[in-house]
């Protein structure tokens, strides 16, 4: 039995991953954007241990979430799932950042830095990451008000982060994956991939004993190796990304 923490598990793929893992007998800790969504999550996943609340668009709330996760003890796996796609153009967070960057990129960075290292980390990217900017021009100023990420950039950030962690923390299995276009609130009812199928790779990477899942620094699509943006594997890009996130969050990546 493994202990797994899943961000954004009140709905969509995160909720399905939680249900699958709890049904397999694993200890699952859920997360929602606020107290009500945390309660929603808990009511939707039979057998889940508890649910934590935090708005991942806020650096302060994300920091507190990491503390609450650590108060629960060590985890075998953390699945970074929460994400946004449809956000009002130019919407800025309490920290002055674009919401899409704060939730999709900076929150996973902060949680990775501050949560006690689990055995496995799973980062939810998207096939759209291949259109992201490997030069990281969106962040290059290092100033919150000048950050201008789009969805593809943030999903590339997930792959860069996963590969950076794999390189720097050899004791942790850290991988990125894409679920495919799945029929969630984000993907829409007409999406070709079911929520179940879109969740299987995350569950597999989190707990499977298969040799193919016990790897690090890889990218997957439906349980198979997938193609990824080459910049993600470049240590110079990874270092630049970690340094920019450190500057924007005030949290230095722990080597
Ligand atoms: N569906 C697809 O086709 C697809 C394709 C590629 C990648 N992905 C990725 O898969 C992941 C899950 O997406 P999904 O399709 O399951 O989308 P979803 O149904 O919209 O679920 C996203 C989850 O993230 C949570 N969330 C959003 N903003 C948050 C915030 N500020 N603080 C805390 N939680 C927040 C949502 O909470 P609420 O429920 O309260 O809004 C929800 O639980 C995302 O990272 C997405 O980028 C999805």
C-alpha cells in the first residue's frame, strides 16, 4: 500500500486517479482549491484519508499546503495534476502573476521544493507542451508583472521540472506525462479520451512495480514513452527554469 497526494482532485483526471488508487487500497490524500472543494473531493472518493484546501494561484496558500502535507508524514508519491486552461485573458493573481503560470507552473515548483521528498513524482503535462517556448522568454525578465506564459509554455515547464528533479534528486523517480485529450471539465464532453484512460498513466507511474514505470526523467503517453520538447532535457534550460522560479516564488530549489 502506498501513500499518495494528488493536487486538484475534486474533479476531472485528479478525481479519477484518486478513485482508482483508493480502490486499489492505497492511502490517498486529496486536495481542493478551497474548503468546499476539499469537502467535495472527500465525498467523491470512497476510502480517501483526508482532503486539504489551498488555492494554488497564491504563493502563500501553496506554501501552507506543503506544510500541511508534511504534517501528514511522508508520501510515496505526489501527482501534480491541478491545472487551468480557460482563464480570463490577463488575469493576475494576488502575487501579480498570470493565473495560468501560477497554477500550472509555479505551484508544482513550490510544492516540489517544500514537500518532503516522496519516492515518486508525477507531473501532468500535455501534448501541447511541444509548442511551448524552450527559450523561456515568457519568464526571462524574472519579474512577476512581465511574465506572459500561455498554456503550452506552462505544460513545457512541467516537463522541464520533472527532468530537472530526475537529474538533481537521483533517489526520486520523477516523470512527466500527457493524458491525451480527455473528456473532463477542461477537455470538454466531446474529447476522444475517457477520463479513465486519461488517468491510467498517472496511476501507473505513482504505484506500479512494472520495470517500465520504475524509471526517472522520462515522458509518457498512455503508458508508453512519448515525444517531448528537446529543451526539457537540456540541463542549461532546467537550471534557468529553476532559477527563474526561485526568483519569482522566493523559494530556492533544494539541491
Ligand atoms: N483534459 C485534457 O484533455 C487534458 C489534456 C492534457 C493535459 N491535461 C492536464 O491534466 C490536468 C487535469 O486536467 P483536467 O482535464 O482534469 O481538468 P479539470 O477537470 O478542469 O480539473 C482541474 C483540477 O485542477 C483544479 N484547480 C484549478 N485551479 C486551481 C487552483 N487555483 N487551486 C487549486 N486547484 C485548482 C480544479 O479545481 P476545481 O474543480 O475546483 O476547478 C480541478 O480539480 C491539468 O494539469 C491539465 O492541464 C488535461
